[in-house]
C-alpha cells in the first residue's frame, strides 16, 4: 500500500488517501512519460515589477501575539483547542506566549523597516476587541488602543497596514453558545465586529481582508477536526460553515460600501489559498477535467459566488449527485436564493490569493457508498513529482511555474480582478536551526519571478506578501515548522529575533523592484549567505556571551564587595596597631 499526502496550507494537517502500489507506479510512469517542463518555464526572466508595486510580509494575531488572557482579551476557539490536553497540537504546545508580539510592537516594526517592505499584512484578534465576540456585551478598549497604536507605528514608518478581520480565532463563546460557523447568525456578529473595526481604524486602514483562507478553516475545523473547533461533520459541516462565511463576507462588504467607503475610501477583499492543479496527462480529457474540478473545489468554492453569484457548476453537480446516491433528499452543498446570489455577486474590491505549491491531478471515482466527505466529492487524486525540491514540510514542494498558472487562471476566470498575493512562503527544513536558509532564497526567487512573468502575461497583480515575518505558532504543528524571515528562539522567555539569510535577499528584491541582471542577482545570494554566516557565529556565541554577562552582573560586583570588606578590615587592623 502507498500513502499520498495532500497539501492544504502552512500548518494544516494533511489527510491521506490509500491506493494500491501498482496503481501509483502506473501514474508515476504516466507522469514521467507525458510531462516535460517547457523551456519557457525553466528560463529566468530579468526585469522590473510595475512602478508602485507593493512588497510586504504577513502574520496573524493568534500565531504571533501571545498575551492570550491579558488586558481584557477573551478566549478564542484556538485557546480552547490548544488547552484541551487532548494532544490536538504537536507537543501539546500552545500560543499563550507565541512570539510575544503583543509586547514587542516597536521591535517588530523595526524589523519591518529593516526589510524595506511597503506593507504589512496582519490580523486583528476578534476576542481581543470583543471578549465574547458580541459587540452588545462590551468593547475591550485596551484592545482598541493596542491595535490603534500598532497601526500608528506602522504608518509612522511608512508601512501600509493590510488588515485581516478574521484569521481563524473565533471567540469561544460564539462557538459554545451558537455552534460557530455552523450557525448563520455568525454573519450578523461578524458584521457588528467589522463595523467596530471600520469605525476605530478605518481612518488609517485602507486595505481590509474579511477572511484568511476560509477553505482551510472550514475543512480542517468542521470536516477533519484537525483545527479548532475540532468538529468532524464529514461531508456536511464544512459546506455549511463555508456557506455562512460567504454570506458574512458579503454582508461586511456591503456594510463598508454603504456606510464607510465614501468617507474612508478603502478597499475590502478576501484572501483565498489554493495550490495549482496540473493534469497528469494533458492528452487525457478526464485528467484535464479532474484538474479543473480540483481548482473549482479549491478556489472556485469561494471565489465563484463572490465573482459570479453562485457555486461552481461542477461542485453543484458532483455533490448533488453523490448526495442523491447516499439517499439524501437535498444536496449537502447548501443553495443560495436568487436574492442572495445577487447580494453576494461583486462583493470584492480585490482578490487576495495565497499560494504555496502545486499538485499533479488525475481522475479517480470514489463510490458514494464510502460515505460523504469533501475528498470523495472531488473524485480525484493528488500526486507530487519526486523530483520536485522538498522544503521540509511534508506537503510543501517548490514548483514555481504553478504560481504563474494560478495567477493567470484567476485573471481569466474572474474577469481580470485586482490581485494581491496575500500568502506565499516556504517552511524551514526539518531539524535545521541555522540562519542560512538557502532553500527559502531559492523558493523566493523562483516564485516571485514566476509572478513577474504572470504580470507580463497580463495578470493584474498589485502587491506581494511573503509568509511570514517571524517564525510562529503553526496551528496543529506547534512550533515545528518555521516560515519566518526572522528566527525566534522559543526556549527563551523574551523570544529574541534573529535575521535569516532570506532577509537580506528579499530586501534586495524589494530595493531593485525586480531582477536587474544575472550578475547583480547572483551577488545578492552570496551577500546574503555571507551576512548569515556572521549572524550564525553570533548566535553560536550567545551562550558564552550570556555566561560573561552573568559574570559581569553577579561575580564582578561580588568580588568588588569582598575587596571593599577586606580593605575595611585591614584598615581597622592597621588603625588598632597604630593606637
């Protein structure tokens, strides 16, 4: 037997599919026989990004802030999930302290200045602002002040805030009392919360993201149970949660459009994560259909209602047919009314697109009798090329050309939308704590260059957010995966930050706004490694420096005190002898 793993995003647990070994070998042989990388994909493009292109990095509140119960913050579903003691997170880690960013605002802003980024994408903690999640229950003014000061600090450094309203950390009371995103009432509570944020920060924030990667939030939280709130409502829970999320997004967009846009002049969008799906055999219509289905179940699930007013037809057909075969009177995929379709369509000023890797896709029909599930509904198998560079996380392979294809797909599929790349990055190799992250440099170079090619193709990409600023809490993976430009020693109470080689390399891309020429780009790589070698030596010397600091702070004063006492005693003896 053989296990194939599926990629869902950084930190997400990957469900496995068991297939016969001979069948996998057949697919791999087909893959090798039918797929050849084109010279265009293999070539590197030297040139500049458009004038005014926005470069940035990102993070989320729960993964970085810490201070989980400080200054009036209420609990989130992830606090409950990590504190349960049920082994939900690798090593039973929590984000109670995480990167301690709540207490390190000025230090983190200094890191952003060091990177030369033009924007920073971060999320607000709903339970930090509304401890119960319900505005009528009271606003935490300390939370408002914290984010207000943070936004001011960014703007003072000429860094544009791109603010996400919800990155998975739903207030626990809304889950316990109402069932979270299984309940349509969440749309109203979310709208109240969003209006509070527009009121408090909208005079300075001009880019809003309603939800970050809601597909993973729905699938892992309400289907597999690998994420908070840990529910396993297979084949139903994720579709219901997504349905309510889409309605909530539309409600917030309309609230901004009707009440706030005229005076604040901002943009409201959504961030959707999706890997690229490439047919195993380009001459096989079934593989081509399976790859298209993969993209529609991934990106189209949320994007199609927002840009076209309804779910992709292929989702409605597949889930409807399987639901009927399972003896259900109605499809497990909820329906939008005609009024809802009209209300939801067009509710995005930009498309936030997150992307990390690529999969080869081939068709495989799963009998409805196996039971309802998102994976079975798709009728496909995901494969990886064993020759693709493995970046450490079991799901993440470096396949830059897939990024260009996804951007072009989004551009043609959704009517040339304004696109901001909201997540793209590589994790650290396993068991590797050094700062010379050459693999991340190669990933960054390859993916940003494919983005440049996509822009030359006609994709309307206005900004890029590399994931992420800091090593941080990676959901059910705890602290085992590291995506940051800055290494954090989580064993130290003050959570010190250390720059990796990729900091220097990304800074050069930003300063040049692209890739000027072969010689200069190659020099960036060697300069980055040179600097990180020095930083590695300093990091290695820290235990000695800490020891010397102890000597300086404790031993030296003690010796000096003893010397003074001895001198005093000797002086007394001398005076007695003279008398």
